[in-house]
């Protein structure tokens, strides 16, 4: 069966590039799609050309992430009389990712589903021409709803009750997900899914065999030692003996410094994790760097990015940099974080969410960025010079306590 990929023309802010070029597990989304399609035993073709496929085809927009197993399930269930649309089954995964996607929600057999932009077109049918939203709406109209169970696994993360009045957060990972990447918060989730799919798409028997072989090589049943044997390590990597690397994929030439920790993450070629740094459930692009003693959790660092300050649920574009003393906030202890989507301010429906820095953006020391904000590509954000003691006031001579006022170091008692 063929999968015909439809061009969406969707762009992703603040990066200013097509969604299909966005970074997912250190490759472009369009490449991730292609691998999922091939893994499902399907054939990829771009667009519909001049005619309709004589045997029918699946139609997938280039801004939708869908897993191999989700494609396989839909391809098995959708063919039949008339057009069909992928309906993501009721689940915590669907509820936790729906914000900002713009999907149609419906009740099917008493349960709410999300209609994703993946379709079955019967023989002789092709999509209409027009803008993305118009084409998707036309294909949904009159289509059979084929409900696909996302096969989710729910992880419960303990948190202090003082954060949100509850003692745990629920995080859903799906083996058969579908997700429209329309906002950078979706790109974060896409990368988390990609890490989970490394394990979730494998048959249980294969996971068991891998685990047993890893335990044999580790000569231990300690889960940390076993996870250390489940890494995929590229050529020429320099991993310090005191570093801990578990369940991760490292490209060629990566460097992991002393007492660093890399946990369930993907590192591109020549990525650097300096001494004492921690990288968890993150994608770190080629030649990107996580500085000494910095932690990076649930983040995406594009190639050449540099994390000089602690980050959670944040994206750094190509060559973007944060420095020591940068503070990227990821919550405000109130309602869910709000984010910009086009000209609108929408509810992310997430209690924790960091920020996104565009390509080449820089945030200097002493700058605080609120949760959910974007820094455009190429912009440099620096601390107000009035708050930096660049000059010594003559009256400061002999004073024991100095402070900064209007860019000058002055005695603390002076007003």
C-alpha cells in the first residue's frame, strides 16, 4: 500500500522554517515519517501528481508525526467502502497533547476521539486542491471514523504537593501515537515520543531477549547496570569512566565528561556533555554542548546549540545559547502555562513548560524568561546595563558594602 505525503506549508515559530524540517530524534520530521512508513511495510510517494492511485492510498500531511505501529494499524483497518480518517482513541495521551493542535473532536461509541490528518482514499479518489485546512476539512467530511487505540503507558512522576496541590503528575507515552506538530510544545512531545518508541515499538519477546543479553554482559540484575548495556554508542566516543550513560543513543565522536549522566536521551555526532552535567529524556543535536554541572531535562537542543544554564521542557534552536546565570522558568505555580500561537494566546494545558529559543538566539547571564515564551531567531537578550556594576563610584572608596545603581558601584547606604 502507498502513503502519499501532502505538503502542508506549515511553518514553526520561532524557528521560521517548515515543520517538516523540525528536529525529531536528531533527524528531520520528514525523515522520521519516511522511516515509520517503511517500517510499517508501506511505500512513500510525494503528493498525488496528475492522477489518483488505482489501488487507493493513505494520505498523510507532512506536519503529522505518526508511529510505525499506528500506520500499520490504520492501514489494516481503514481500507473498505469510501474514505476513512484516523481517529485517535480516548486516552490520557490524546488529552495531554491536544492543546493547540486544532484537531476536530468527536464522540464515537460514547468516547471522545481526536480526528488526525491521516486518511484512506479509495481507488480513483484524490484530495482536492487548496490550503491545508481546507483540504483536511474536505477529506474529513463524510469519511468513516477508524478508531486507533494509542496503546499508551502511563508514568506517574512524584512531585511535592506544594507545586500543584497533588503528589504526582501523570505522563502518557504511546506506542501508536499520532500528533500534529503545530507549535514548539508539540515538537517537545514529538521528541519524547521518539525516545519512547525506541522501546515501545519493539515486540515484548525482543525486549526480554535484549534485557537478558544485557544482564549477562553486565553480570548483574541491577537495573542501572543492565540499562548501561542497552546503549547504542557510535564510533570514537569519549566517555569518562565515572560518567553514567543509560538507555541512550550516542552518535559518532560524542564526549561525556567526568561524573556526567545521560539517561534515555539521543545525542548527535560530536555532541558534548561536560563534567557533572545531566541530560535526561532529551534530544541533543550534533556538536551541541551541555555545559559543566548543567542539567537538561525533557529538552531539544538543535545542532550547535549550547546550554550554559539549567533547562527543562525547553527548545534551543541551531546555534542558540544560554549562559551561566540564565534563568528559563518552566512554571508559575498557578493555572497552566499560556503560549503564543500565531496572534493568539492559548492555554497549553500543561503545568510545566519551558521556552523556545529560535536559531542563533542568545540569552545572557542574569536574564529571566517566563514559562511558555519564545525568543525569535537571531535575537540577543542581555541584562539591563543599569543592573551591571560597570563603573566604581568615587564615593565607594573605603566603603565596606557596595551595590549597583544606574550601572555604577556605589556605597549601599547612598540614596
